[in-house]
């Protein structure tokens, strides 16, 4: 996995956590687990996401490897579904992500 792909994965996981405007404790824990699995990323990734300087479309375009695409989707699903309930916003996000990643 390239640095660019790793940072895109982290960005998408952060976007997934923020998509419905609510963050449960289980979602924070799952997000931290996903970020630990991805590995170290530049702190500017967090800033870019929190300041809304990137989009799901921009980040998805950075991922080329099919295995990384699968991992990205699985991690995002884990973040969205960890509290047992997927909101309509989370479902829409995951549908869009699936389309973008192919």
C-alpha cells in the first residue's frame, strides 16, 4: 500500500465517522482500530478532513489497488456499522463509496 493510499483510507474512515454528525463511543473505538490497522499517517490528513478540504470522491480516486479498495470499503462499513445502526446518511455514504471504488 502506498502512502497516498494509506492516507486516503484514513481520510475515508474519518469521513465515514463524521457522515451522520454523531459519534458514539463504539464508533470512536472502531475508528481508532481502523486507523491503527492502516498505520501511521501524516497529521495533515486529519486536518484536511476536519476542515472539509477533501471529499470522498477525491480520496477514492487515490486508491488504485483492488485489495486496498476492498479493505477501504470494509473499514468504512465497520466504522459506520459498529454501533449496530446505520443511519440513512451512513447508508448513502457507503453506497457512494462502493460505486466510487468499483
